C-alpha cells in the first residue's frame, strides 16, 4: 500500500491579498513562516520515504525544514505546479473583472474549460497533474516506496484527489484545501481511499 501525504504550501503574501498565484511565485508571509514550524512538528513522527514538490519556491520553502529533519532530498517536478493563470497571475478577481470585462465573462461562462490568456484551463491542469501522479505512483510501486509526501498547491492537490478518487475533474471544487493543510490518500492495488482531508487542526 502507498500512503500519499498531500501538503499545501504555507500562506504567502499573495494569498493574504487575494491575488492569483499560479506559475508566478510569491514569498511566504510571516504567518506562513510560523505554519512551516507547526508542519514540521506535526509530520515529525509520520513515516516519509520520498518527498516531491512543485518547482515553486513557496512549496520548497514550506517543505525544506521537513526535508532536512527527515534527511530526505526534495525532488522538484514542474508538472505539480499550480494552474497556470497566465496573464492574470498577480491579479485579484475584482481587478480582472474591472480591467478585462470580456475575459471575466468568458471565465464565468466557460468555467472549468476556460483557458487563461497565455495560461491553461482547469481541465488542462487536471490532465497534467494526473499524468504526473500516475508516474509517481508507478515509480513508487517499482521501488517499494510506501510513504510519499507531495507539497503542492490547492488546485494541484484538488486535481490529485479528484483523479485518485473519481478519475474525473468535475469533483475538483468539492475539496477544500487550505494553506499548510495535510490530506492523505491511501492506494492499495490501484484502489484509492481518502483517509484525511484538509487537516489544519495542528495549526491552532
């Protein structure tokens, strides 16, 4: 059995301001820095054999202390990155509505199939992330790796959970994924069970 431990990065300055932060990066805020230490304490007794992160600095900073405490190197994978908001990275939705009214209406009308200008759609990000998680699981099975930590983003974690539980992106928005939350999916012979979702109790 494989235990997939999914951690969303700690709070960033962009998160606190309500700004989109996809492929563009944002630094951890003071609150986020504090969350990192609480994450380390929470995960210290949980077995971890392998650690993956997206290529974003915010995920790597979130998991760096855990990596060092466990003595496990981080493997960086770009396909675990957040949805690519393209030209809208760094904007709030209110700013998008004001500055790009036509695109904003297209976003509302097209929903999950809306492709952000010079970015991607939610469906495209789902396909990207789900293919990558299959490769991660295949590698784990071939090397008898049981406990995998993935530090990624709200959208990417929703994609992973949606794929493993239902094989469909349509449940994407049914999963709440807060900053520094821990979710766990256990996979046994290809059958996935969600045993923890959006745990933030240790942050209090």
